[in-house]
């Protein structure tokens, strides 16, 4: 086993709220730091945040497509709608974070 084989997986359904909240805090705290290494960390946190949103968005699009061509219950719709609401919330938070970085 090589060190390059070490990976971390985050279940965005079960742990997404904590994941995005931690990244949001790191970005907010470090993006305007006078220390270069902290600004680099903020950049990496921002990259992870965007990758998380991309993965969640792709999964929700696929899930909605599969649900709409198959058996699609009211509960399925409720679950998908809730997940899409959360995605929109975290996308809004990302926009707020990046707007703040541009204005500084």
C-alpha cells in the first residue's frame, strides 16, 4: 500500500452539514489572514467546498432523473426536495464567502 492510496470519504448525506460548516468557518477565518499559509489553507478549504457541492449536485441530478422515470412516491419527492434545498443553502453560503473575499 502506497501513501498515495490513502483516501478520506465523507458521506455528504449523513455528514454534509458538519462538513460544509467546518469548511465555511475555515474559509471565513483564514481567507483574510496576514499569514500566507493560512490563506493557502483557505484556498484548499474553498476547493474542497466546491468539490463537495459538485458531488452533491451531480448525485441529486442523477437521483431525480432515476426517480422520475421509475416509481416516484411523495416521500421520494420530499427527500429530494429537502436535499436540493440544502444544496441551494450551501451554494448561497459559498457565494457569500467568495463575495467577501473579493471585497477585501
